[in-house]
């Protein structure tokens, strides 16, 4: 582990802003940051806010995630990134599966099709996500001493839907901060039961799926247990070879349980995403030596647009930070 530190420290200089937090039995034991309240483009995390908002609405409108989403050639022609750009013919998915695909692959053709399907159903994704931020803000004003709860997401703003120019598969545009992203990750981990496993209440299988969790419909500071569990399930399927998780130990069924969103490995200067930089988030669980001492590691980081000349450079920066956070070393 110590051999990773010099590279991690050097790579940190390429990160515009980042924050990490390590939790054991619900208490914060280590955290580090650099410019954690600096606002930056969503740049890869718009899809996460959108997924939470739609999962929340689906608790009130159960048929929502079954809405048909048809991906056509017109959507693919406006997509800047994503595996379906080479697909031919139409492909129809349920909205829930489409959101999982966007979280897992950043597929822009799917994000454009999702926007169209939501508009046909009279669902305003921008208003829905703004409403989510308002509810989280109201919940954040409650007094609490728990390390897994937080203040309001004070600096996150959603300003509109992503336009095909070309689309980057992020669904929304706006700004956030590493600190706000950590707050959202804490909420998802708490409402979805990840931190419960630290006390023996919830267990994750080897793929990171939840076997159990809070009572369906139970709300934890603005996010319901069912919605959080659904979003975490999408995040557990992500393979992100150029984000915060790419340097973590293990592979296949032996990989450490982790939750993330896709993005950086599909971005390049030619895709038109470089002016926004790139953002990555990570939740990782590692077993402790004694019962109740498992670690829950959270991280969020933004790579500066000036470092976008090569995806490899940005990926190394994020991977070094994720690795340092995993080993508990932090970064200077």
C-alpha cells in the first residue's frame, strides 16, 4: 500500500477539488479534502441526481420505471459517448433498465431517449430533481449528531436538461461540489442500508447487492429506503476503469464491494466534454478485523478541464485518490 503514495500525491495536483470520508460503525474516523466547497460542473454526476429523483418519484408512481424507452438512430446520431452508438435499429427498454444502463455505461443515446420518454409522460426531470434538492435541503436543517447525516446540499444547482451538442449521457446540467456529493453518498449509504452492515444489520453480497435493508417506504432524511436501494443497485454494476475505483484491489467476484457511476473512460477531447472537466464518485466497503469495524469509504473528485488533454492523465489522478482513500492514507 505504501508504494502507492508518491504517485497518489503527484496525481492529486491534477484534481481541481476532492473530498474523502471514512466511516466505521457510523462514526467518521478519517477525512481529507482540497477545495471541497468549490463549485464545478456536474460533469458526470448529473445522471446520479437524476436517478435518485426518478427512483423517488417511482415510489409514488410505481409504473414509472416500466415506461418504455425506445432508442433510435436519431438518438445515436446526437450521442457523443456510449456503447449503443454502433447499434443498429431501434431498441426498447423499460425506464428502470435504461437508467441502470446510463449509470453503468454513460450511454448518451439512452439518455436522450429517456428524456424523450419522460416528456411524453409529462415528467419534468429538471423540476423533479430540483424538488429533490429542496427536500434534501429541508431535511438537512434538522439537528443531528450522526456522521451519516449531513447539512443541506447547499451549492448544488440543476439548471436544465442536457442538450445533444453532442450529449454526454449525463441527463442534467448544473453545478455541485465534492462536499455536496459526499453528502449525497452518505444519504444513499444510510437510507439504502450500507452503513447498517457496519452494525450487523445489513449485508452486501460479493457483487455489492443488498440482501436486506430498511423497511420499504421508510424515509431517511429525504431519500426513501427503496429508492436508495434501487440507485445503489444500479451503482453496484458499474465498471469504471478510469475513475476513483479503477485502482482498487480485486477483480470479478473477488473485487471489493463498490458503488460508483460511469463517465471518465468514455470522455475525450473530441467528445466535447473537456470544457467541463470530469467528476467521479465512489463508495467502498472493506471488512474490519473485528465485528462492527467494517469501513465505509466515500470519495468525490473533480478533474480540472486543463487536465483533459488525455483521459489517461485524468484517470490516473482519480484512481490514485481512490486508492489512497481505500488504504486510509489520504492525500496531502
